[in-house]
C-alpha cells in the first residue's frame, strides 16, 4: 500500500526542533554568548564558531585600499621675467617668485635676484676697478658670530685673516674684542682657548678651524688724513658690504678717549666692527669700529705691534699716560693762529687734564702747558705718538723684572710764565687687558659734584620759600 502523502498543513508547520522554538533557542543562545563576550566572561572564539548548529562564516580577503594620490605640487621653476611691460604681468611674476622663495628647501640662484643686497654698497662700489679691488680684498675678510655657552648671542663682527695653514686648516683671525668680552670697561673673556684679547686697543686674536681655504691679508701703511678708503664687512650669512669714506683730520669729541684712533667720514655697515679698512691699492691699513658720530680706525701699525707682542710673549705691554692731550694740528685755525702769534709755538701737544693722583702731577705739569718735544721727537700726530711709545714694549717684555717704567724726556712750555723746561716723565706700562680709563672716573666725579651742588641749591631755595 503506497505511503500517504503529507498534508499541506504538516509541510507548513515545522517540527518543534525545527520551528520557531528551535530558531528562538538558537537566537537566544547567540545573544547570550555575545553578551557574555561583551562582559568578558567567555573568551571570544578565534576560529570557526564552537556551535556546530551555527553556519561558519567565510572570511573575506579584504584588499587594502590604494593610497590616495598626493596632491599635485605647484611648480618650483621660476618663470621668466615678463617682457610685455604690463604691470599686471610683472606683479604676477613677483608674487610667483615670492611664493617659490618661501617654499621649504628651495634654493633660489643668486642670478635671479634683481635687487642688490645692500643699496649703499652698490652706490659706493660702482666702477669696475673698485669692484675688482673689493673682490680681491674680500677673500681675507670673514664674519665672526660669538655666542655664550647657553646659545645667547653676544656680537656679530667682521674679522681679518692674518695667517692660514693648508695642512691643519687653521686660520688666525684678528677682530674686535667685542666678540669675546661682555664689556670693554670690565673685561671678562668668554673664550680662553686659542684666544688673546686686549680691551684697551679693542682687538682679539682667534684661531679657528675653517672649511674653505682663506687668503691672508696684505698689510700696508697707516692711513693718512684726507685719504679715501673702503671699510669692508660681512654679516651672519657672509654677505659682503662696503662703505666708501675719507680719513678725517679733526679733533675728536672729549668723551672719546681713544687718542690713538683716527676717524672715518662715514658709518660702517652692519657687522662691520672688526672689519678691515683698505686703501686704493687693496692693502689693509686699519680696522674699523662702529662709533658715533664717526667710525673709528685703528691704524695697522698699532695692530702690527700688538700682533708681534702676542706671537712672541702672549701679552701686550701698553703705556699708561695719565694725562689727556690735544694735538695742535687738530685745533681750529683761529686758535692755532693765536698760539703762534702770542707764544711762538707751531706744533705740540696741549695738556688738557692732569689727574691728581698720577705721576704726571709730580713733575708739576699743569693743564694748559704745551709739550713741544718728547725724547727729541717732534711728530705730534696722535697715532704716531702711540706707535713711538709702543716701541719700548719689546724691551720691557723681555726683562725679568716687573718694574715697567721708562723715563720720557718732555720739553714743556708754560704759557703763563713763558718758561720752557725739560721734565723727565716716568712713563709706566701695563700688560692688563682691561681698559684703564681715568677720564671716565674724572667725568663721573664732575657729574657727582654737579649733582650735589644742584641738590644744595634746591635745598637753599626751599628753605627760603618756607621761611
């Protein structure tokens, strides 16, 4: 007998294990396991599901997404300068040039620069012979930047290459003492190794290691009054600057106590302190120092003597002249005529200040006296007088004793009594690097006396009003 066919109702109603009850049980079990995994009670299965009733999901091989292409870079090529002559094209070119210049790691060739780095240099050095002269001398000029141990900036100066060693790559540079001193009045050196300095003459000698070969400078003679010279300088980026000027023949202001220095008619460039002053032949004739109202020039003859003492004795013996002098040739013409007609004096040093506690007061040298000769010498140019005094230094440094005193025979003319006498002045020398400046102390004492006098006057006025 054939089997009976199942009714449609039986087909539609599943068995308890396969119907809704089974589905709800499996769903309930899945929800419970997921919840336990979230609570951290049951560890999560790493492989296929541990329930054989659950279908195993196949893993998909997910391909990593391709990285998005980088944004298109703007071109770094400098466009050519427009020849249309339109202002809009020139403005667009300037904006594009500035954009490319501001990009990191962008090197702009110097040939693309249309404006000079320093307009004053372009004006002062305009002719081809002057440019060739400056370029030749610039190979002996370096930029010097000094910092403290903590990286704090001290000074940016220029320097002159004195010597160069091809084997050791060591260069000897002479520059301003501002690179190694915090203050020129109270000198405290910041560099001690391979460094000599003297704040009185404001110079320092450094020995540095250079990457590129340098050329030693060619020294000439001291500059003459009225001579046209160039003052060279380099900044922190070693850019070259130049100033054209004239050596002035005039009396320096009273507050400038460097009698051995000469004056320049122009101000030097930025970072030009310690830089060279060259003549029309390209020879180095001095060192420039930034000063107001006119820059100072340290003559090359004094630098040469200091360098000689440094190399031979590692110190400098300088004269301590306890008087302030004025050169006759630097006076105005009316005062010169008056001295010539009344006192028959045509040259010499006029004593302006004598310090009370100095050796100058012992031979009875008074302010207003005129020194008409020293050791039978009659050259009264201030820097040449300093050179003559420095000529005693080598003999003094070679002595074993420390009594550095030289008897200087002075011919002094007293304009009040009209008497001329010979005086032996005990000139002392010192090897201290600090600048001894009694004129500053004298000026401060005068200011203090004036301030005290003003206070007393105000006090008297107040007492009179109150009474």
